[in-house]
C-alpha cells in the first residue's frame, strides 16, 4: 500500500485500505441505479492501530461502521465519550460530528467500512440502526471477518461493474449481520410489551382466517384496548389491524388458488367473505389483478 492515500487514514504498518475512486463511483451510479441505494466508498483494516485518532467536526458525508476485534478504543459523539472494547462495533451516521481513536495502553484492531447511498437517511432513522450509533457487543467475529475479506479481495481485482455489483450486494449482508446479529434483535424485540400484544393479535388473526372479526375481538384476544391495538399495529406494520387482517386473508387466498381448483366464490367463503364481489374488489386492490386472472395465470 502507498502512504499517500487521500483522506483521514491511519498510516501505521500492516494496514489494508481500498478507496474506490470518486470517478468510478460517479460513473457506476449514473449508469446503474443498483448502486444508488447503498454502495461502498472505502474500507480498511487497521491492526494494533497505535495513536489512531480521527476528529470530523462536520462528520462524514457517508456512514462509517467500525468493528473492534481486539484491543480497546473510544468514540465521542453526542452522548459523550464511550469506551469501545473487543468484539464490539458502532456506526457513525452521516453529517454528524464525531471523534474516535485507539486507547494508549491497548490500541484497537479494527475493520471499517464507509458506505453511502440514497437509502442512508431512511436506514439511519430506523431504531435498530440508532441503537448502533453507540458501541454495541458483537459476537460473530468469524462471519464478519470472512465477509469483509471476501469484499476486500474482490475489490482488489478491480472496479468492473460486475465486481462492484457483487460487493455492494455483499454490503447488505454485512450490514444485516451487524444490525440484526443473526436475528437476536428480533428475539429481543419480542420481549417488548407492544410486540407481545402484536404477536398475540397476529396469532388470533391467523387462527381465524376463516371468519370475520371485529376490532373488539382482536383487542380482547390481545388483552388491551381498541385504541392501543390500533396504535401498535400502525407503528409496527403501517396499517390498521383490520387492514392487516385482510392482507393475511388475501395471502391465504393466493395459496388456495395455487393449491386447489376452487371457484373464486368458494375461496371467498373459506375466508369468511360472504360477498364474493367484495372479496374480488379487495383482492384486486391488494394484488393488482382480479382473482380470476390470478388463478388463471398461476394455473398455467
């Protein structure tokens, strides 16, 4: 590696850094919309990074994920100075002042990726991403290092559009591994009281797809008020409870059209819709095609 890499990079021995040229990124983003959502800008590996220190008053134009695999360091953000220990990581959100560095007595070894894209603002607004703006334990070292090394080795071969497409798709895998930690964040959320209510209500819906239910039926099954169940469903799914129930019913209808030769009115009746015309309108609204057209298309 050359020492004249542009930007604020640690120059110590043993480092590995790849910076994708701005001209390459610009050309690929113009020619292929695939790169606009999320893309890798640069990435690196700093072993035992003594005296590593970075301060950006205006932050970075992109997000930076820093993963500490050994040693210790620190990060300073709006919550103050926080220690970063072995097997932990944090994300620096775009355009926010930050400062970080290795500890003096036991300097960290880190992997980092800087990534941008039009999706960043939406991703950074999600609660699971915000949880990672501060150091967070991460136990899947082997998986993360293997993914990083794969991305790095592909980029070492050049910036062909196929290579860039491949590593940017791998970036999604990499971020998913950190943000969701093999589903542990989902398991944790299931312990949340609102999610417990949501899961109870959804289970009640799924066991009653054959009938019509009203909001009071649902709230009684979940053990809360009508207003609370409505608020919880809106926050989690973006839909009202009854709209969500209808979505589950239409999903079941699609399965029935695949697996049976039943008439539309028979499928409607199985799902508690006594008016087949209402069922057809609802199906068309949600699926973008009529039940008969859907059935015909998928029976061929």
